[in-house]
C-alpha cells in the first residue's frame, strides 16, 4: 500500500508542477502551479523561489499580477473578476487602493520592461 501511495504522489507532483526542473531539481524558469483549491500561479522561478513577474488566478475570478524577489511579493495589482476595476495592493499596510485600468496596465508594462532590461543587461558580455 505504501508503494501505491508514493506512486500517486509522484504522479500528482508531475501534474501540478509544469515547468523546468533544471536547477538541482528545483523549480526554475517560467512555470505554472495548479493548487488543490483550483487557484493557479503562473510566473518565473529561480532556484525554487518566485522571482520577477507572476500572475495569481483566484478561484473567485480576481487576478493579481505581482512582482516577486526571492519568493517575497513586493507589490501587486489586482483586477476584479469582471475586469472593470483594479487595485494597487499596499502589502506593507495590508490595504488596497482603487486605481484606473489605464494606470494598472501602465504599471505592469513598466515591470515587464524593467524585467526585460535586466535580462538583457545580464546576458551582455
């Protein structure tokens, strides 16, 4: 019975973690994690820690786009299920401030641009 249980767990691990396991067997690169509660995280990992931009899809339909550093969520933008409102999440004060859809898109584009610049800078010889 123990062997069956281990096989099932290994199978579930393969299904739940779909990304490259290349850094000493740890999550590394762009990947998606499907949680048991039906929520989904899609983002970048370095040595098993979230780094860069990640998107979290809540079971209620809300979506967070967050900036991570060494597995710590630094800042987030949350869109409502109907995508008609967005909020800046102040993680230090545990508060959210409503912002325009245009501003939320502009903030995320800046994060993406900054991340791309950092990647290009790292690859230059």
